[in-house]
C-alpha cells in the first residue's frame, strides 16, 4: 500500500538527514533552521492576505516541512519525535477545550494559559512571549502581559505623552548607539499608544507597507521617473494618493 502523505514526508526528511542524504540538510541545526521556520510562517500569512489559495497550499506545505525538519533533528538527538509533537498538541487542545472533548464548562482561555504558565519554571507574567515574534507583535504581547498585573496606563493620554517624550530623547541622542536605543524606546511607546487606541500595530504597519508599495509602484512607472527631481516625485506621489 502506498505510504500516507505524512509518512512519505517523514521518510523523505529522514533520508535528507541520513549519511547519504543532502549535505546541506545534514549540517543544519535548530538555530540555523529557525529563521526559515519564521520566514515560512510569514509566507503563509502573505498568501492568506492575497487570498491566493494555491499559494497557501504550497506555503502550508513549506511550513509543515519546517515542523518535520525540527522534529527529525530532535529525534536524532534523542529528545522527541514527530509523533510526540502531534500527541502533545492533541493533549493540549483537549485540555483547553473540556467543553468539546469532555463534560466540563467552556474555560477562560487566558486563565487556562495562566494556570499552565504557573506550573512552568519561569513564573514571570512575561514568560512564554516568544523571542522569535516580530518585534512589534512581541512588544504588544509584553505590554498586554504586564497590563494584567496592573502595570499599565489608565488611558491613551499616558502613552501619547510617552511618545512625545521619546521623540525628544531621539532628537537629543548624541551617538549612533544611543540613537538606536532611543528609537527602540520610541517604537515601543508607539506600540503602547496603538494598543490603548485599540489598534493592532502589526496589522497597521503591514497595511502601511502595502499602501506605500502600491503608491510607489504607481509613480515609478511614470514617464521620466528616474530623471525627476524630488519635488516632481512628490507631486506624482500626491497624485498617487488620490487613486
């Protein structure tokens, strides 16, 4: 009988990592593969944003391959295998959904996760906010976690004042390293302000990126664009904003 698709994928991964497999795949480790895993997750999100189902199918396959890659390396090191990963997520989802898989009531999702964090070695309210998240998203998650402890502004006025304060500190910075630090503080403050305004900063910036790309692509095809002065480019930009 022909192998099931997941069995075939696991076998393919094992072969790639075998002594007679692919030299590149054999030399990889968790740290070198992690950036590809993050990249593939973003490409999944991109396919969804473009409503491209053919691309989504391909990107989900690429993301699944990353999971299989990590599981294969863990199996080789004696930590766990792909089946352990699958069992663990099934167990977690059943535990978090007793109203679906048992006789319990629908749980408070955040309370359930808080209980799980309480059993972990790291007891901080910030524990478990992944380092690999996009910086804006991680900033928002850190702020939300801190807010649950009461460490938060009561309204949007506090974060707005902090934004103005951080802008002044960027302007007053006297070295590249200091300026970088202050710009980081400014971005963190903007994320906090956005959170208090009910705006997802990651979604907002993604939208701004798309808008900039759409407008720039419009003006760069204008006749003589490469020879335009900055003022002429700005005039084309203003026209593109009206499209």
